[in-house]
């Protein structure tokens, strides 16, 4: 080990000792933490690779007339929709399972600021992944069906709806991570709870409320079609149950709970 | 400056930390000693806001830790070297903390060099690190913000003898420049060489605290004889308080000359007769902490050189 003394090796950087780290800086750090681990890095690479694969397969079947931007987006956004929530879960649960929370919450003792930074980072990642997905889809459509009428109809609206879908999906992942605080159970819950709920909701007893609370039925139209006001309302109620409620429970839990030893 | 006032922490019905009050002054190294499970880690976690005391107050640099705007720049913490993401590279683990607390990225390289993690080690993922390497990364992390206070939980764990010597030099230098150091250990030998003050915790309570000299108000004599029964009898006849020590020795609460006279009176041949020096502290440590929930057995082992005579 070096015998250099600290005094001799310490550069002058006095500024910032008494300045609270800004939320933007914390969000940038959280974004970096999503991709700077082995698992996190390959999760993002896999999302892009599977998106490309799905788009190629979708364009390889059927005629050029089927290859509108809208129809390819419906399947092309699914890899990101499935894997972004996993990244969201890991962003929170790794602080416990990998015990980095002891560092994170010691450096930023006001825990709600860390959670806020994680939410901002999640939105940024979801939008970035949407941009990549849309780029792949658009490139594929340009190559596969040039000059077909209506290829780009509703593209802007559908991209905006996809932004809502992917962003909220990622935040649902973060919320599940915040409630469960353990990677594997949170991921299992994320993929099984909505399905189990869908099964229960299919009972005639729930016929009236199911479209409003079943995440599949309430949210999937966002990727398929230009949605109506009623459909927006259904998406909103489903997100209140699946995103907002767990976010509130998770925030309550993390800001009060002891950080694991 | 670190202060606690009667902090108490319960977990369920079990009291982990009870009424702990102490003060660590700038320019000093304080050793926080106690067996595993005595409450050292819980106390340190309460200092830095990872855990809330049920009652009492902990203050660092004059206020609550969580009220420091950018605590990473004033307080360096190493609570658990294993608490790093296994899939993150060593340099990256430091880099994200450097970014969080707002120190330049070059500071990461400076610290890596200081703790002796070379380029190859810095590029490896923390999951592949040995305990010693994690501990060094933890030191780098604690020093990243050029802090005024260091709080280190079992920092010597996994360090080789050379690393221990390096750590002592580092902490001494840090304190000499006006820093405040609190380091914990379950091994007396690890801290007594560097600590100006020591606190001994057992069963969640501070059992003793003070300078080394203050803790050693009673000196003693280490004595060894082939005829152990005869020695015990002779010491008892002389009315001398005697405690068993390692290797069939006895620690006697008296000056060597008094012990020698007692042995002469009993006709016992002594193999060894020496002032106890650190042994008194050692025994104090064990006695004070024996009431703790998971106190070690009172027999010493080879880790404690005072009783085995490994060092002068």
C-alpha cells in the first residue's frame, strides 16, 4: 500500500462541502447505477437486441401493406415493456440485496431524495429506451414497406401513448421493488400478480370493474390504437392501483424502515 | 467530534444498546471494543442515521448526521466492506459515490493508489474481491470526501499484518491532522496500538471508557510455575487476588516483588515472573464483556500476544 499521506495526495476541491447534492446529480447517479453493473448492463443490451429481433421477425411475415408503423410498434414495444420494469425493480431492490443501501442512504440521509432520484432516472431510461425502440421500428418499416399508404398514420400519437405505457410500466417495477425490497419475489410478483388478477377479474362478478382495474385490459390499448377518453380514464384508474398505491406504500416503508445491517 | 447522549435501541423486546453515552474529540482515535453482538454496529448505525435510536441523541460535528447537507464530505464511513454490489467494478463503485458527493473523478484514482488497489484490481468486479481487497475499497470509500470524521466498523477484518500496520499509520496521521476517528473491533490487539481512548461495550452497555492508562489503574503480575496447585495455595495464603491466564499462568493483582515473596514463603519455584502490562487490560476486557449476550470464553487465544509473551 502507498505510504503517501492524505495531506500530500489530497487535491484542493473545497467547494461543495456544505452544498446538498442536487436532485439532477442524484438522478444521473441512479441512471448510471442501472447500467454499471453486469446484470444491469446486459439487461439493457438484451432489451435492445430482442426489440431488433422482434421487429425483424414481424417484418419478415405478411405483406408490405401490414407493415405500418402502428402495427410494428404494437409488438416492437413489447420487449421494452417487459424488461424495463425488471430494471426498475433491480434499481430499488439491489440497494437491499446487494446492501449498497448502507452507502446510498449514508451519503444521502434524506431517503425520499434518493427515491425521487430513482423515479426521475426511471422515467429518463424509459424514454431513452422508447427512442431506441422507435428508431429500430422506424428503420425496419422504412426498409420493409417504403411508400405504402398510411404507413405513418397516427405515429406521433402512438409514440406518445407508448411513452406513457413504458414509463408507467417502469414505475410499476420501481413501485413493486419498493414494496417487496427483494429482487426475486418482486419480479415474480410483477409477472404473476397481474395475470392472477386478470383471472379473478374475468369472473362475471367483476365484469363491471375489471376493465378499470385489470392492467392488461386497461393499458394494452395504449400500444394498439389511438385511445378514447374512456380508455384513458381506465388506464388512469388501473395505474392508480398498480403504480401509485405501491409507490406510496413503498415510500412509507423505505423512509421509515431501518436500512438493513 | 462525535457525541452520543444515552442512546438506547430495542429490537422487539431485546435491548441491543442501552444508555450509551460517549464523546470522541477531534485529534483522537477512539477504539470501540466489545465482543460480537455487544452493540457496536448498532451504535454506529445510529450515529449515521441508518437506524433511529428509541431514545437519546447522537450528534456528529455538532448536529444530527442527517442534517448535514452533504455528509459524505465531512464524515467517512466504513460500516461493512461487503456492502458493495458484487457486479460493479471497484473503480465504478467509488466513482458513483464521488459523483454523488461532488468530488472530482481524479480523486478516485488518488484513493485507489492510496489504499493499494492497482489498475487490474480497480477494473475487477467487487464480487471477485477478497475480504482484504473489499476492506481496502471500503477505506478508499470512507476517505473519498476528505472527511473530518471517520467511523469504521471492524476495519481490520481481513487485513493482513502489513495492512494492519498501514491502517494504524493512516488513522494516526488522520487524527494528528485534527480528525476524529471511531473504530470498532472485537479484538483488543487490533485497536490498542492506535487508540488514544477506548470504550468497552458489553451487553449493549458501555462498561468502561477512558485512556489506556485510566483503564489500567490496577496493574498486575504474570506468574508461571510447574507446581500450579502449590502456587495457587501460596498466593491464597498471602491473600493475593489471582486470575487464571493463558497457558496455565496466573495473573496476580500485586507487584512482582510481593508475588515473589509469596512464592518463596510457599516454597514454590517460579518459571516466570513479569509485570502484566497489557494483560490487565485484556482481563478487564473479558471481565467487563463477559456479561454480554455472546461474550467469548474467558480463556485467551494466540491472537492476544500479551498473555502468550509473543511481543514484549
